[in-house]
C-alpha cells in the first residue's frame, strides 16, 4: 500500500506540473491577444490549452478516485492530495474563465449601458 501512496503522490506532482504548463499556455494566449501572430500559432496554443485542460480535469478525477480507493483498501485517507487536487482544479477553472472574459472583452469590446 505504500507503493500506491507513492504513486498517488507522484500523480499529484504531475498534476501540479500540468497546471504550470497550462498557466504558461494561458500566458501565451493572453499575450497573443495584444500582439499580432499567425493564426496557426493561435490555433496550436488553443488546442494545447484544451488538451491540457482536459488532462488536468481527468488526472484530478483519477487522483480523487484513487484516494477514495485507498481509503477503502487500507482505511487510511490521505487528504492532502485530495485537497490540493481540488484546489488545482479550481485554479484551472478560474484561469480558464478569466481568459475567456479577457478574450471576449478584447475581441468584442466593453460597453456600459446595456445597448443593443
């Protein structure tokens, strides 16, 4: 069971690295909103963000389910990987929403007054 906890800790570390990679691509996307670049590069970064985002989400689900499995198997619940995973998934969703809002504001503009 110690080996399974090590795998769980390693998976949690990989999850952190995936979030860091997503943050890098998010920064690239934000910079691309201000500076003109080719459409191929923008589509590559967008596709990379989408793939890494799904990987972050699915890896997080795996870590939570593995922690629950470990609890039923050995009666020891490691809460630190679960809390950190939930925190990383929340950070992913927050950054994703902020980037979408920035994209909408930069591409469509911003107006007060609720016109047509």
